[in-house]
C-alpha cells in the first residue's frame, strides 16, 4: 500500500504534521470502536425487557452482533485494499452513529436483530481498518505504536461502559443517553477525518484471499489470546463467587482489574516492545498471561487470585498489538487481507471462549478450565519463533 505520502516505504520525522494527524486519527478510530461496543452492554437488559424475551430468545438476537462482525471484518479488509482504510473507518463510524440510538428503542426482534447486524458490521469494519491504518502509521513512524493504539480501544471501552452506566443511573432516558454516545462518535470521526492517510492498493490482488502461510499461525495465536480474554470477561466473576467464595456484590472487581491492567499495559506497551523486541514481548506476554491464569485457577487466598488477574491483564495487553504488527509486515498475503484474517480468527476466539470454558468446566470444574486455558497459552509459545523469524516475514 502507499499513502498520500510515501508512508509505507519510508519513515517520517516524528513531529511531521502528516504523522501527528495519522496518530490522532488512528487513536480516535480505536477509541470509538471500544467506546461503541461498551455502550451497548448496559443497553442489553432494556432491550430484553422491550422484547419481553427469555434468555434463549435474547441469545439468538445477540448472535446478530457476531454475524455482523463476521460480515464486516473480511469486507473491511477487501475494501481497505482497494479504496483505503480511511473510507472504511468513516463508513463504519456512520454505521455506529445510525445504529446506537436505534438500539435504545427498537423492540421488534427482527428489526433489533437487523440493527445489531449493522452495529456488529460497523464495529468489525472499524476494528480491521483501524489496525490496517495503524500499521501504516507505525511503518511511517519507524517505531512501535500499535500497543498505544490498542490502548485507546481499552480506554474507549472503559469510557463507554462507565459513561453509559452513569447516565442510566442518574435517570437519563436511554434513548437520549445512546444519542449522546452517537454524537460523541460523530465528533470523534469528524476530528479524526483530516488525519487519515489516503492509502489504497496499487496491485490487482483479489478482493478475498484464503488465509495461508504465516498469517494462519498469527491468526491462531490471536484466537488463543482472545479466547483467554473472553474467558476473563464471561467467567472470572463466576470463578470468584463459586470457587473463591467472593461475595457476589463485588464479583465484578475481577474483570475490572483485568481491563484496567490491560489498558495500562497497552498505553506503556510501545516503550516495552521497543526495549525488548517483538519476539520477547510475545514470549513473555504468553508466558505471564498463562501464569496469571494458572494462579487465578489454583490460588486460594483472594488477594493472590486478584494478583493473578492483574498479572494476566498486564501480560496480555501487548500480545495482540504485536500480532497485528506482524500481520501487517509479513509478505505471504497483502497486509489488509492478513489483518482481516487475523481479526476474524481472533473474533472467533471471543465467540467460542465462553462456550468452550463452559463445556470444559462441566467435566473438570471451573478452576480446572482456567488451568487448562493457562496451559494452552504456555503451549502457544512454541509458535512464536516461527512467526517472528526473517523467513516468515519474507513469506517464505
């Protein structure tokens, strides 16, 4: 790819306006993706009440969110390769601005499902296109930036969940609260728009490419890490209450600590990756995330369990940004298609994680399921040398 300057081939001075604008635009793109998806979570109970749906019916409707993402991610990779990530990010933001208020008042299952499909497609498209744009900006800068970019996704998530929850708790009408969230997304994309690189493909590669080569290995690692993140999101509260005997009123502290630790890790991650290198960052990230999850599973004192949660969050934070950096740099596939493929495989980890943990827990208990997840992360370290070597990056 080539941008409006030769940003994909040469480094630009760190203070150059084009690079400052590119960084700002990428940070805001990641922010709105994390912000929007987090804003939806507090709206779920209201949607269930409007539809008068039971858990099974609600679960079916919520699948539309994943369906939309599965549609949006490969489409974003294909379109970014042809017309540039700038257009895809802005179109995705428009989808969020339209769908967020609708999610606050639609009550028919078909209409709500259609809206969730649009919402998921917009989120998935921004996720992929923001990673593509982030790799372009990082290559232009000549220094690691992806961890910091992903940190803004985490900041957006914290802002969306806490902000929407606060507004609802204060008695603000949910439609007005969702409209305020949409307005913030619109403001962010308007501010970001001038800074996006106008990159587009200069080759005739097909719109869709079956993942192959090192991209498959990168995607599998992303799947495993997202699997662990999904387990922390959906099961750590139950582990704390059912196994560690933590009072249900404070069970949310587990994921809160994990998310906060991950955010801190990502905001500091670029300096860490610069200091230790990508291979060491991946090896340490996988090993310490696995260790943290094993501590969560096996430790008895609650403070030790919480320390394991923090360790897992700090360690996991920089693994995915490095994986997307590698996906953007490898030569086996065009960068846009590779990043879309890695995103898709990672998203499957989030979708499958809760169910897989539940199935394993049925046979060996919830603590055993977490211990098995930790072991998988240790085993995944075997793949790291293969995806960080010079041969992998040449596409050999």
